[in-house]
């Protein structure tokens, strides 16, 4: 869809043009108070697919949808649990992303197949004006290629994404510089899925105790991407293919186990291409799950680039069953 370099327009004066690009299914990078977002019409599956392609983002990493105004939420998703509504009321517009049930209007590609969606109202006038002018919710992850630093200036976006984006709105450096805090407040106790620009202390002050979910690495985990229905039914453990396979299945990165008789083996990428491996991950796990094995042993992939996300998802799958 894009040809040549992106058009870089001042955020205040480029809104109408950028909104037209969004309505036509194209990609627009725009400033929010956290980082620059790479936006597409969240109601348009093809437009959302362009985000994944432009970022080289694995399809299992769901997008956050952005609204112009908190008052637009019920119109999109219907009634929300009181705690979710209270947080929206208290912190929107602002760097707080809330988890709600995915409405039928939002195509599954936006949520990576999850039946929930992440949504927020950015606290940046030009972003809200853009979304309002487009007249649709705008799905927007950070406007960087997957695995790289989040952009806090329009120049970062141009350098990182080049002509993968049609229009870049330049609003200068972003205010927060880190991503939104993600909270699932649908249950009894709110769960912080990703630490971010809204401090946990502010949440606690507003709603009382919260649970903070963090990865074993000490880094905040990328949440939500392996909901229980996406994890295999079969217990999964991270490890090497040592010993006899027996009735177990093996998820290999690039090579079949040299020894041991395994009931089922899936190889993610013979070339050792992590992007290919990421694209095949859930497909391979579905097949292993369907193979009737007693356990899936999954070999960690190199902890680099998309590999970090693959290992993160494998760790989640393992954590689900241990
Ligand atoms: P970013 O690329 O910085 O915009 O991050 C978006 C992140 O939001 C994803 O990687 C997920 O961690 C999180 N997210 C999006 N949708 C959901 C959801 N439905 N449930 C939980 N987390 C979500
Ligand atoms: Mg990001």
C-alpha cells in the first residue's frame, strides 16, 4: 500500500490526511503520550494485518486498540465490569490499557485470536483528534519493528519503519516515553499484566490491592498472548531432547532429536529462522496436542529477537501446566 518514503506531517495539521489513510486501510504512525503508535483501522482485518507485516510482529502478539474518548467504550464493547469502568473513569485519557471482552466488530487478528481485547484512550490531543477524525477504533502497537526500541520521536519511526508506513504525524518527543500499564480488572482483584507508564501505586490508591504478574526473568512479561485456551492441553516443559521420547512429543527449533524414539516431533524452522519459527509455533503446538502425547518437551530457541517472544510463550505454556 505504501510507496516511497512516508509523508511526515505536523501532528496538528496532518490529522485530516492521516485519518483518510486510516479509513482507506493504510498505516499511520502517530504520537501518543507513551510512545509513537503504528495505527490501523481496528475494524479492518486487512489493515491490522499490515501492522503485523510492517513490524515483522509475530501474529500471536495482540494489539492495543485506541479510542478517542472514554465515552466511546460502551458503544464498541457494551457494558463493562464496574472495576473496569471505574479505572477508565479515573485514568482515561492516560497510559492505562484495560482488558475487556472482544466485541464481534473487532476481527480476531487484532487480538491474536484471544476473546479479550486491550483498549485505551491516549492522553495526547492529536492522537485523540486523529482517532475521532478516522471515526473508528485504531489498533496501534509501538511504531517500531518487533524487538527494537520503542520510538519516542517521529525520526525514530522513519528510521525504523521507513516506507512500511504511509504517514507519520510528528508531534515531537512523547511525554512518557514508555508503554502503557496493562490491567485486567475483570476479576475479583485487578491484575497488572504489564508494568508501564501508570505507576502501580496509583492503581492501588484507586482500586486497592492489585496482583502484579511478572516473568521469571524479572522483566514484565508480555501478557495475554497465551490465554488458557491457547496453551496446549498437554503438559509442556522446556528442555532438551535427552533420554528416550517414549509417548512424549518434542518441539524442536531446527533439528529433530538425534536419539530417542519420540511419539511426535515438530521442527519449527530447519533454517533456524526465528520469524518462521514464530509463525509456526502455535500450529506445531496444536499438532503435538492433537497427537495424544503425554507431555510436550519444548526446546528453547535462541534468546534473541523474535526468539525471546517464542521462549516467553513456551515459558507461559510450561507455567500453565506445572
Ligand atoms: P505494544 O506492542 O507495546 O503495543 O504491546 C501490546 C501488548 O498488549 C501485547 O504485547 C500484549 O502484551 C498486550 N495485550 C494486547 N491485547 C491483550 C489482551 N487481549 N490481553 C492481554 N494483553 C494484551
Ligand atoms: Mg511494543
